[in-house]
């Protein structure tokens, strides 16, 4: 049996997932700025041994924040590419959570995996897909 939904309003699960994605984007920007500051402080104090790693991490984190923000904006504008982008980033975050758990950080790793699975559930629900496609 085919389920039909009204496509005028964004589904509640998708709204909640968008809030989480925006929060993740803001946290990534703050973390990237912290990494840039740490890089600058290390250079000012003559420590250059991890300079490249800090700078690469900062730019990578800032890039992920931009992708999350673009995905949230695109999803709100009903673009399917944006929905797939966010789902891909969240799947990578789940893999990162598995690595964190294996390295001993059980609580942060599990928290990351639960949040990402919740976002994927919101973005991948039947209602969300129907709303994005306008059906």
C-alpha cells in the first residue's frame, strides 16, 4: 500500500534533524577557530612540530562545517543532493564514532553514533523523502 503525505509542511523529524545539523555546523566552526588559534599560538612560541596537522585539521573541520551548512540549506530548499550530502557526512561520523569507541572513548563515540543515526533517520524517513521530492 502506498502511503501519501501532505507536502506543504516540512516533516517534524526532518525539522529536528536540521536543527541538529545546524548545531553540528556551528560546533565545527567553533572547533576550527580553536584549532586555528592553537596553530597560531604554537607558531608564536616556536613550536612547529605539529603545525601542519593543526592547520590541516582546522581547514578540514571548517570544510565539513560548510558542507553541513550547505546540506541544511539545500535540504530546506528541497534539493535531494543536499539530503544525500548530509546522510553521507553523518555516515562518516558514525564510522568516526566506532573508531573513538575502539580507542577507549566509549561515551563520546556512542553519543556521536546515536546523534548521527538520529539525523540519518530524520533525513531518510519516508516523509522527508516525499517532502523533498514534492510528492
